[in-house]
């Protein structure tokens, strides 16, 4: 009986950033063979080989630390039909790609793409002084909001974010206090990051739950 074993390896190219999906079957790793994975651009991304009878080893180039990482895992995980495994930087845990089930990887990549598309559409990229800085600023605000570092002096963490070409406006959904965050340069972003948290100052003369709109 021949048991067909295939898996999928999807890793962001350290040179060009493309995330290709490569199909591998068990014959490509037969014996002592090493399977090298290349990006369409020609860059070498990873090498995969068997380690003894029961393990698979993956060497991969990490763009974050600028050197190679290597992991060894049970072959049952590598060839599993129902796992989505993350390939990460061993120093920072940041994601570099995936391997495992084609169905799950395809779904995950589709989800990420849709998230990006909807963000880009929502934002109307061309309108921004510096789209990259705007995205990073937004990303950072989401991060600190997730750790409780974004709030209003009234105590509310229910904050609305509105985007303008060169700044964001944060407003408290509870008391309507607002603040602006410049987001048109690296300097703006660095300054925001250095603060550690973002606190909206209470606007004076506005009562709680006031329905004033500007
Ligand atoms: Zn490439
Ligand atoms: Zn790394
Ligand atoms: Zn408030």
C-alpha cells in the first residue's frame, strides 16, 4: 500500500518578500536527499531533509536576525494533514511562514490577504502623506490598545480612531474627548512609540456622554 504524503511549505522570501506556496511529497525527501526551496526570484529560502527515521530538519534563512535557523521536528507533524505549523524566528518568535496542511495554509493566507485589502481600501492609501508610517502607527496603536495602554482620562478604553492624511484623531466614545497624533514621518512614529502609552486628556466643558459633535 502506498500512503501518499504531501505537505506544503510557505515561507516569505528573505530577498524579495514574496510568500510562495511549495508542495512537497515524501519522495522528495527519500533517503539522504535534501530538498532545497527556492523563491521564484532565485533566492535560497530553506533546506529540508530527513533526520533519522522519524524526524525532519528544516534549515531556513531568517530575515530578522540575518542568519540561519534550524529546527528538528517529528515527521508526523511535518506530514500532518490537519495542522497549520508556524515557521518562526527562533530569537524573536516572529512569523516567517507556515508548513503543514495546504487547506489550512491557503485559508490563513487568504485571511491575511483579505485583512490587508480591506485595510487598504478603508484607508485609501494614496491619500496619506506617508502610507507606510500611517499603517505602522495604526498597527502600534492596536498593539498598545491590546495591552491596555490606550485609554481616556475618564477611564474609558472605548476609543474611536479616525484617519487623516497626516494624522490620526483618537476620540473617546464615552466622553468625546479627543486627541490628535501626527503620523507623517518616522519622527512622529518614534515619538509615539517612546511614550509607551497613549492617554486622551479630558476635554474641559464637556459632560459625560455629551452628544456634541464637531
Ligand atoms: Zn524572492
Ligand atoms: Zn531569527
Ligand atoms: Zn473619555
